[in-house]
C-alpha cells in the first residue's frame, strides 16, 4: 500500500471542495511558494549580480529571460483547459507539474560553485523557474475558480495576494544574507526545500471526493469535473468567445484595462518623481516602495478580502476608487508638503493599500465572471488585458510629462478612475450568471445529444 493511500485512509483527509479552511490554507501556501521564485529571479538575484559588479547588459539579459515566460500565459492557459488527467482532478496534475519544475530549477542552480562565472546557466535556470511558475500560477487561479463559492472569492484572493507579497519580500530580504554568510548552494537548497514542503498540499489533498491522490492509487474521475471538462480545441475557442463576449464580461475587460492603465501611470510616475523632483536616492525609493507594498499586501490578506466579502465587490470597488480619487487630489493640491518624507511615505502606504484592496476585488470579480469550462483561459485573458493596460499607462506617462507639471500629472490619474467608476453600474453579476447558466445548459444538451 502506498504512503499516499495509507495517509488518506488513516487520516480521512477531506477534499479541497469540502473544507473552506483547507482551501484558504492551501491557496495561501501555494501563492507564498509562487512568491519565492518571483522574489528570487526578479529582485534578489539581479541585486546580487549588481552588487558583484556584473554589467547592466548582463543583468538586463537575465531579467529579460526570466520575464519572457510570463508572456506565454495566454498560450499555456488553453493547453491546461484542454488537457489534464481527470482522475486526479482538473488542476492538480498541472499544479504539481509546476511545483516540480520550480524545485528542479533550484536543484539545477544549487551545484554551481561560482554562479557569477556561469551567467548563461543561471539564466537558463531562471527561465525554467519562471516557466514552471506560470503553470503553478494559472493552475492555482483555475483551481480557485473551480472550487471557491462566490462568497469566499474575495477573502481567498486577499489571502493569496498577501501571501505572495510575503513570499516575494521574505525571499528578497534573506537571499543576499544567506549567500553572504553561507553559500549560494545553501540558499537554493533552502528555497527548494520550502517549495517541496508546500508541494505536499496538492500532493495529499484531492480537489473533489473520490478522486485519485496519485495515478497508482484508488479513485476515479469526479462526475462534476467530467461534466465541465472540454475535450476539443474548437469547443474551447467557441466557449471562450461566448463567455467573454457577454456584455458584463466585456465591460469588465474595459474596466480592468483602464484601471491598470492608471496603475501603470502612477507606478511610472513615482520613481521619477521621488528621485528627480524630491532628490531621493534610488535606495531610499526602493526601501519605501518595498516596505509600503508589503504592508499593503498584509492588510489585503486580513482586511481587504474580508471587507469585500462582507459588503460586496462592487460597493467596495466604488468605495476604494473614491478613496483613490481623494488621495490623488490631496497629493496634487498639497505640494507644499512634498519635501516632507513622512508625508510622501504616507502617500505610498495609502496608495499601495488601496491599490491592493481594489486589485483583490478585481481578481474576485474576474473569477466570478469566468465560465468554469474555460476558466483557465478566460481568467488569464483578463490578466493579459490587465498587463496590457499597465504597459499602456507607463507609455502615457512618458508622453504627458513633457507637457504637464507634477501636480497635473497626479490629477490626470482621476481620468482613469473616473472611467472605471462610469463602468461600474453596468456590472450586473446576477444577469451575467443567468447568461452563463444558459450557456452551460446549451453545452450540456450538445454533449448529451
């Protein structure tokens, strides 16, 4: 008898679909694990390379390589909707695959006696870690859409978002110290061990009752998973088009794009504003940014998601949006206080907290609007639109700054938030759910015929 089978029988472990606390714990742990390679590859290793005299070209090539796989998400998502091993669940096989890939990339890095002299291999391993991370990222989001009841989505997103922030920040904080006091080998082995321990969650806990823990154990495909699984590229594409072109879904796509434009706009303003206008050093900016971002993430874990679940997604999104309007107006009008570091730090903290809260609400709404049959692809499409908005906002900032003062630049953010608020009344979740139910009924009739 296998270890997994013995443990499951003796402990009578619940499936994720049966236990809310287990879902919160599992999703939080998996997002923390996801933060480890993100913190390592995007922040800690580039900083370590810079501290050891590597050229901007070498560091830039490394960052470009580890960033590249994240642009593949929209291609990977349909693959994960189309193929899986249903006896183990719709998402668990891909989730385990992603985590194994992350651990493998760390193990590839660990034996390097002098990583600074093996930048190409370091880059390959970083690319592998990011590629594996997108499989984990998409599969966790899809699993959450499949299993979370509507009234748990915001709280779960808050816990997930905050856990990732803690994972990124803690990894960045300890990597350099471990390498300096011990070795690169110890750092990679430690991170690999942490991800391996967290991998026990998807290894042990089933998605739904009756499914296999592993391919060689007892169990069978869940009827619920079987009913919503699509086995044709043509059907997946048609289903995605039908779900995404529903009116509420289209409105949400526009709202996500515009909001992230504003986010990219402010995100691009702040480093230039603090360094060039206020005279901060890049280290001072990085410290304030990281600290306030982490604080916002932690508040999102324990407050943001719970408030959204308690008072409603749209109501809280509108409240957070008006709070952002008030904050940016104050920042623009109170320019006399810009020389006060405490005032600027307070702005960073409030902005990052509100931004985290509204992002949690957006993620929860995107989950609610996704049709479970193509949830992986539809949710990833929302996130792709969000990333495009982020890039567009950064570009707009570069164009406008030539013509406008800093006060006017902060005021310009109100245009983005105003457009988002104008879209909010059109997000009728009840009507959208009725339309999804109609699509589901039609698809089942087609399958039964």
